[in-house]
C-alpha cells in the first residue's frame, strides 16, 4: 500500500517565501523614492529643446543637523542666460566668471537673509531660462553646493540635479498644443462625447414633455 505524504509543509514554505519576497519588494519600492528625495533635485516645467522653462531646485535638508546658509547653483555652458526667481528669505546674485564669455551667467547664488534654513525644513529655488535648441537627448546638469553653518554638501556626479532635454514641440514658449489653439485627440474626443451628451439630453427632455402633455390630454 502506497503512502500519501502531505504537501502542507512544502506549501507553507513556498507561501512564506512568497510573502517575504512581497515584503522585500515593497520595502525597495518605498526606499527608492525616499533615497531619491534625499538630495537637491531639479524639476523642470518644460524639457523640450528651444522652449522656455522654469526649473525648481528643492533643498530638503541641511548638512546633517546644520542649517543651510548659502545655495550655489552652477549653470551649464549651453545656457548663457538665466532669470532667478526672487525668494523673500534669500538674497540672490548672478555670477559671471567665464573669461571666454563675460556675459554668460556661470552660477546663481542664494544667501539666507535673516536666518539660515533649518536642517529639518526645505525650500525651493526657481530659475527661468531657454532650453538650448540643439540639446535634444542631452542631460542638462546643475552642480549645486549647499553651504551650511557647519560643513558643506556638494551635489555633483551621480547626485547632480539634472534633466534630459526632449524633442522640440514647435512652441518656443513650451506650451502644449491644446494651449496654442490646436485641437488634440483628447480635445476632439471630449467634444464628440459632449455633443452626444447634449443630444441625448435634448431627446430625453422632448420625450418627457411629450409624456406630460399626453397625460394632461388624457
């Protein structure tokens, strides 16, 4: 007579391994955005070549526990001009240190006016400029130095704030097609659906009025 062995322990083992894998994956998924937000980051309103963009540089913390006093953002050589946004808590200064092109802005320096930025607080610095016309596919990098009351943090190399330039959109101001008056597929779909809805509504209203009149006549 053959002996039937229970598969419960094996199933339990496989279930335990699967559960552990799920939790490990979840841990990695949660850790990724946390590590990505641990340094100065650059977020652009437009990445299209030839468009005007506003890049926001987020400073999420100080140097360990030391508050931030100065933030120096270096500009790429392909971006000769920049317009910094005023931040009421910081003075702002453009630096021109390119001997070959004295009019090129090489860096923008924000200095705390009254109190330095506490290590457990964040702030955002915005720079406006034109994305180079011929830079599609290139990464625009902005080496940033965070000078604190004690120590500095240099965001360069793998941690440098940057964004990749995408293809030109044909709109020098970086607006989408729907903003310039050209209808997109979504616009057409919305108009068709909206028109259909109005037609159905009008039909339902007509049927309702006809029913009311018929009852009144009866």
